[in-house]
C-alpha cells in the first residue's frame, strides 16, 4: 500500500472539509444508473479497464460506489479513492481485490508518494472535480513515468450546434449536481502534460475513452 493514505473510517480533515453533493446521491446512485449500465456503461467500463496492466499497482480516482471493481484486472493492488464518504461506504459493500484499499481523498490532493502507481483511471469523474488541472497534475505525480492514465468521460462534443447545447445544459447540471457537461477533458489532460495516445468516441463524441501516458 502506498504511504500516507487515509483509509475508510479514518476521516481525512481535507477530504471531509465540506459536504459532497454525492453524499446525497449515494443511496440512489446504483439504481439510477442501472439502465445505462445495461445499455452501454458496463461494456465501456470493461473496455477501459482492459487497458490497465495485470498485476499492476492501480489508482482509481472517484471510485464512487465501486461499479468498476468487477472489471479490475487480475492481480490488481493499490487504491480506490473517492471524495464522498457515502459513496465510499457503498463501495465498501462490494467485492473488490483484496489488495485494493479504499481511501477518502480529493483527486486534487492525493495522499500518495510520487510514482506510487503503474496506472491510474477514472470513470465519469473529471466532469465533477473542482479543478481538472490540479487533479491531472496529481495523477502525473503519483503514476510512474510511462504509466497509463485511462479515462471514461462525458465531454463537450465537437460541432458548433451540439457544443453550444452542452454549454447551456452545463449551466443547469453544475447548479444541480456540480457536474460540468462541457468539459474538454482530453485537452485538459494534454495541457497538464499527459501524452494523450488515443481517444475512442462514443455517442457522437459525447462520451470518450481517453488513453494517456505520463
Ligand atoms: C458520476 S460519479 C462516478 C462514480 C464512479 N466512478 C462511476 O463510474 O460510477 C462521480 C464521482 O466522482 C467523485 N468526485 C467528484 N469530485 C471529486 C474530487 N474532487 N475528488 C475525488 N472524487 C470526486 C464523486 O464523489 C462521485 O463519486
């Protein structure tokens, strides 16, 4: 286990300094997402996590209720981190690899030493982190050089019309869930110094699998 961690139950002062919107959503999250999971999300999760090395030290950021645990590669160890204690509590009820620890922390300030992980990943998280730039800087720091950073995110689609629809939608979703529907996540990752190797587009570019290297 990487050093300097706060596991579930040992609340970090930083992580619990303000209430998370997701604390309120946690009880309904799995049920609300079930139709989407069946239609496409579960398949995309499996696809994304197949990019991670077997037997690697992994960091999941914004692990939520643990819906990715079923797809972790064989022999995974490391940390599933999450900001909301209520989401984390639900995650703790799902089976996960024995050497993967639950850690309450913000993505923008990770309590891990430099180069602690072989790879990091996040699904549907960079739409809601307060500072994508700070979170990507942290991923660059804690993942070893040439390690993978893999993302499944909904983003601002290209095209003037669809893009501006998402700009308008975002005003509403930020107010409601602090969820930005017009983030340009691959560009943010590149701006933070990650090498964006591949982007797979789904749903007219609204959903992207973004594969980067440190
Ligand atoms: C839409 S949910 C996705 C959860 C999970 N990754 C999934 O695919 O089901 C977004 C998650 O990101 C977490 N989150 C939001 N901002 C965060 C931050 N700054 N640091 C860590 N986690 C954060 C939320 O608490 C929430 O659990």
